[in-house]
C-alpha cells in the first residue's frame, strides 16, 4: 500500500506574500509518486486577503484557517489534524521560507525507512542566499537547553553521511503521524521557539532517534530574528523544556551551572536591552497555575521514557556556537570553557 505524506506549511501575515510562490513551485517539482503527498497550508490570523492570496498561488493546497495567531506549535498541530482526517501516514514540516530540492522528499523517506527506531528525520538545510554554505546539519543542544545549528555557515566537506542528531530542526522535519500523536505533538503553550527541541527530546525519551538525511536537501532563506520579543519565548521555553525532561537527580546536578548561566544572562539581557523580556519569562514561573502545567507536562514526558538520562544526554554539549545575537566573544569564550568543563565532569557522574 503506498504511503501518503502531508507537507505542512505555516503562514502568518505577509509570510505567504514573501515566500509561498518559490516554496510551492519547488514542491510541485518533487520527484515523488503522484498522489503520494498532499500540501496543507495553515493560515494563522487569517484574513480574507491572505486566504485569497494562498488560494491563488497554491490552488492545490488545503488551507486550514486559524482566525487567531496560535503560533508555530499549535498551527502545525492543526495541520496534522487535517492530515489525519485525510488518512496521511507521514508529515513533512517545511518552513514556507524554503525551496525544496526535487529529490528531498524521496531521500528523507529513504533515510526514515532504514531503521524502525527512526523517529524524526531532518533534511540537510543549506542557506538559500549562500547555497554552498550550511544552515543546519542537524541541531546541537547545550545541557542547559540552548539549541543551535550544527556546522552553521560552514561548507560541505564531501564526507557527510546520514547520522543520528540531537534534534531535528522544524524547518524541514519528517516523521510518522502515529509517532507525532504518541509524543503529544508540539506543545501549544510554546507558541514559537523550542517546540522542535521539546519534540526531539520526547523522541529520544521514547528510545527513538532523530536523524539527518544528507541527500535530502532544502534551501532555507534563513533570517536571524532580532525581535526583542523572541527572547521571552526562547528563555521561557528553554527553562520549561529543561524542567519537564530530565530526572530530578540530573536537575540537581546541573543546577549550580544553571544559576551561574542565569546570572550571566541577566547581565547580557541588561546590556542588550531585553531585561524586560527576561523578567517577563521569570514572571511566568511565579504563577501556581503555570507550575501545575509544568507538572502535567513533566508527567506526560516521563511516561514516554524508555531510556536513562545518561543515554538521553549523549551528544549534548557544553559550548554554545554560532549565536548571531552574541556580541561578547570574550565572555562567550570564557563561558564555553567553564560550561564545557562542568559538563565533562557532570557526564562522568550521571549513571542514572
């Protein structure tokens, strides 16, 4: 029986006007059996104008209308729900600011089916504006929750192969609908940022793997967001992920490093003029109702657990690289030395 893949794109305001034409044209060129994939476009905070534009540019797509802006996480969840109703077996989340190579879906599917333990597969992301340079060969994760692209802005060596990664970028992520639903999908509370981190960690908790498909190529019109508001979502969601994923003993072990990191971030937030966002992120944790949410999410995550923290944390790093918002290279270098040493010792202790 042939598989059926849902390709899910997410629009918000002028995103479609800026990116949809190139993206949908590349999807039309996909070398994949006819009728084996269907495009779903989720229109967040939809207006008659955006709906009409999407219908004109991508008449083959099913449009899911969200009157409110429910963010990346819930927006993609509604896309999966529509795909399930249509009997799709797999989902391929693509950012709308991407251009897909004609063989990307075929290659990501080939990688996925090599091992029944493959949970997610990320396509190789290249920079659209500099196509010879890498956007992401999978994502790395700092033990305190910071995620970043592996080999960002480097060039391919020719020796790259499919391999397990810490987590897959939501910009080009393939997985089964069954696994997505078993893992609880994207956490709607995250709204944006760290939703793919949370999903990738749940994949690992389940004893499954996040993989990179080297031959599945997607070109990303990557633009680093300098919006101050992003720091609220990044910081709040990073701390939530940290609290709901690891065993209590692990949290206690890395707590001293976390305190030092938070002090450093406060200084950085002050100098970077986003202290209000940092305080706002902390304030979210001052609510008893939000701690009740954390306990529910933690219970759900731990129910997925099939591996030890030692196994879960394999591949985590103690350094942060490629952060375009960091303007203090000396502080970054000192911090990386300290946290790398801390993580090296902590990894020796974690046997649970």
